C-alpha cells in the first residue's frame, strides 16, 4: 500500500445534502450478490429499466463491464476478488454521494467484503439483495457456458465449484429465482423498495 500520511480529505463546497435538495433524490446502493447464473445481471437490468422509466437517476455497475475497464488488472483469485469488490464499493459510495441509485451485479462471494461495502455508506443506504439459486439450477442454466468449462477444468477457481460463495446472513431481501420468472422477481424488489420508502 502507498504511504498516505500527507493525504488530507478535502471537504467539497457543494455537499451531498445540497445535491439531495436540488435533485429531490437520495442515493442508495442496491447490491446484488449470488452465484454465476443466479440472475443478478438480469434482475439489475430489469430493475434499472423500471426505475429509470419511473424518473429515477440510476447507474448499473455490472461484473463483466467493470472487469474490462477499471478492474482489468484483476483475475479470480481470492485476493483479486476482494480487491475487485473493494474498488467497486468505493465507486458505489461515490455514486451514492452524487444521489444516484446505483445497482451492482457482482458475485461478491465474501461476506466480509460485502460488510465492508455496507460500512462505506450511511445506515439505510445499502440494500443487499441475495439472489438465491441452487448451484445445480445455475449450472443447468449456464447462460454463458462457463460451468461447462469450469467442470472440464478449463476455468479454474470457479465460484461454487472450486471457489467459495458465502451467502449473506442478514440481507435486506432474498429473491429466490429457482421457481420464479424474472418479471415476478423484479416486481418483488420494486415492492420492497416501495414498502421501505426508498422509491415512491
Ligand atoms: N473463475 C470464475 N468464477 C466466477 N466467475 C467467473 C470466473 N471466471 C470468469 N467469470 C465471469 O466473471 C463474472 C464474475 O465476476 P465478478 O466480478 O462478479 O466476480 S467476483 O465478485 O469478483 O467474485 C461471472 O459473471 P456472472 O455469471 O454474471 O456472475 C462470469 O461471467
Ligand atoms: N427469476 C429470475 N430472475 C433472474 N433470472 C432468471 C430468473 N429465472 C430464470 N432466469 C434466467 O437465469 C439466467 C440468469 O443469468 P444472469 O442474469 O446472467 O445471471 P448472473 O448475472 O447472476 O450470472 C438468465 O438466463 C435468466 O433468464
């Protein structure tokens, strides 16, 4: 780590509260977590479209996209996954500060890293959505053909096969996608956000 004793946080003139007043919107993170193929991207995209159509300012951070830019130097070792999530949680924090509803769709397999992401924003600003789906069902979906490759040894350290996934202990919401279609799952999340008065 680089020495940072001479780095001092600079308080900006325009604050988060100023931005909130002007935009009438509060930023939050909607943090999807789950196995590959559980439905994170599908739900994050559908939810973003619904929120956008409802006039909300949104931004979606999606695994493959971030890994081809900001995090292109990172692979899938435990250490790299942790750094991946650390950087993403810092980016999510900036989006919250800008009053955006930021949706993140990463496996984010380690509980400790998701807790650290939660702690970067204020209480109530982090909504963890556990996209629950049994490994066997994710594997039968295999939307990108990755499980097949992982089983045949072409992709090492694949989550759920030879790399761990730690399910959340107390997520704000569990969406079980095993026997529900994407539309119903998206509606479940929207209902939750309305109940909690995160959106109107
Ligand atoms: N070894 C291994 N394990 C898991 N996933 C792999 C792996 N190699 C490539 N991929 C593809 O990368 C996507 C997961 O990236 P993430 O940034 O979400 O992973 S992590 O949070 O850092 O664990 C994941 O996307 P999703 O299927 O959307 O989850 C895969 O497409
Ligand atoms: N309730 C559901 N929610 C989300 N995806 C679902 C659901 N039911 C079935 N699916 C299917 O499961 C697959 C999930 O793929 P994807 O969204 O890429 O998952 P992930 O981003 O978690 O890897 C898609 O083919 C999607 O159509």
